[in-house]
């Protein structure tokens, strides 16, 4: 199928998390037309089986590819871990970019350091992450699940006592123990300030949003598919709750922390 420069870049996540990646995309490629799709009616993906996540991701991709898109950005670490390979097999002519935890950035910065990776159960358990971890034998890597955090962010809590208590409970054992914490779930950049408050200023917080946007630019450039505007964002969600779209726009318009 022929793609045109003015086709959408589709950006997909299990819910509102991928908006942290969309923000980066818009920052780096403001002239593009974006179609954001959050699957909030099925969120969270992170405690489902790999097979369920793969199936949900393929269903979302089917909806999005039917809309005439020139690229699909999987702005969800969990869906990338579970489904990026099958997506590329199924849509060989489409640019498919998947987000990955910023482990390499962290390891390059601290080659003999102590790095935490906070992500969903699926991402932490998948072979994709183990392979990445194996590339950095000199780095001490801690896998840190944060059960319940995605649900809070989906419900609109990005600060306040519930978020604070959960983060205290998850991260307290790591205070003073980490050179960097990789935010391996696209929801987490929305609670970056709260995470920083628990870990303190000596732990660098990294996420994969900027790298994913750079990779998207490289792929579009190589294919001659960069658009020169005017840019736009269409926001869609599988949930019928109108509050979710409002929350999505609020998150998009919020300054990055
Ligand atoms: N935002 C997703 C990620 O980057 C996962 C959230 C979920 O569990 O649905 O992994």
C-alpha cells in the first residue's frame, strides 16, 4: 500500500500513558498529523498474559491501519515486549516503531553502575528485556514492579497521597542505592516528580520517549515520508467515558516534568 506524507502517525498505548511519548513526538516533529489511540477499556495490560496483550495490540493495530496511517508507534513498553515482532510480520510495509526501556542510555552513562528498571510485570518478565539486560554484564540491574501505579494514573492521579504512598512502598528500599531509574512504562513519566521526591536528586530518571521520537523521525526520513504541516492531534479512546478524553488532552497539554 502506498503511504502519503500527510497520512497519520498512529500512536498506541493501553491507555493514557503513551501521551508521554506523543508529547515528545510533537516536540520533535510538530508538523505531523497524529492519531492517538488509548485502549483504556482494557487497561492495564501489564498484569495480563503475554498472549492477551498480543491479541489486544493486534486488534488495536487493525483499527488503526484501517485509518490510512504511514507509521505506527507502539507507545507502550508492555505491548512492544509482547507484540512488536508479530506486528512487523503482519504489516511489513508499514513503519512500526516500538518503545523500549531506556536501559542503554542508563548503562552508557553508568557502565559499572546500579540501575533500577521500573515497569509492568509483562515487560519485566519478557525475554526482550532479559536480552537487553545481558548486554550490560557490568551493570547491577534491579527489576522493580509497581503494581497499581498504572491504575492510579489512568484514574487521573499523578500526585497526591495515594501516588506518594504507593511510590514510597515500592521505592523506599532503593533510596541511595541507584545511579539511575529507568521508567520502563509510558505511564510513569506522569509521576516523575513524585518519583524524584522519594528517590532524591542523586538518582537520574530516564524514559524512552525521546529515543522513540528520534527513531520515528529517522524511519520517516529514510522513507521520504516526513510531512511539513499543518500538524494536528486526534485523540481517541476505546473507553466510552468522556472524562478520559478530557484527561488525555490535559496530560498532553501539561508541561513535561
Ligand atoms: N503504558 C504501558 C507500558 O508502557 C503499560 C500500562 C499497562 O499496564 O497497561 O508498559
